[in-house]
């Protein structure tokens, strides 16, 4: 995807989050990896930040904003550092210390080695695993941007 920056109004639409819920999560400190902004300026998202926001939206379907925000920010950092990653894996552990991992890191570990890795992180045993397909998320983002760019004229605010 070419480098594109997106304002909050489109970002929350792509992520399936209401603007109010997003603003509350940011002001409450639950989604602290949101792009910084100054008073009177629009918040602008880059691709990795949009990926984090999309994962935040998905996580909000099943967990409180505080937990979803922490995990989404971990995912956002993985997306920022690992541009070639195709998936991010959420591993939920017996000690309830859930973490995000790059898919490539999980792939490199055989099951025994993964248990050692989780123990090393103080996580206990794996009890569940969820995968976020970054190629699909990137495709959804690209399609939303393309759709938005195909609309001519200013928003009349009637939505």
C-alpha cells in the first residue's frame, strides 16, 4: 500500500469504532498509541496506526477498552517494526498475561519451544490463540481509502 495518511473520521470508520468510543478510549488513556495531535489540529493516522486501530476495534467486540487498548498498541508496534509480517498472533495465557507476537516469531517456535518462550515472558501456558491477518486488514484499509478518494466534494455533514 502506498504511504497514505488518514484523518480520524475515516480511520474510525475503517476500524468500525464510533468516534465517541475512540475519543473516550484516548482520553481515558486506554489507547495511548493513537497518533498525537495538537489542539485544533486533526489527528492523522499512518498505516501501522490504522492497523492498530483496526485491531483495537476487533478486540473491543470481546474485551474492555483498557485491555483492548494495551493489546492493540502491542500489535501496532509489531506492524510498525515488521512491515513484512502477514499476521499478528494474540496468545492468551493461563496467567491472564495476554500478549501479541509477530506471526513469524510464533512460526519459528515448535510447540515445546513456544511453551518455553511463554514461560520466559512469565505468561504460563497457552490457553487460546487468535490471529489477525494483516494482509486482509491492509486490503480493507486500502479499499476504504480508495472508496473515500472516489467521492468528490466536501462532506455536507448530513450523515
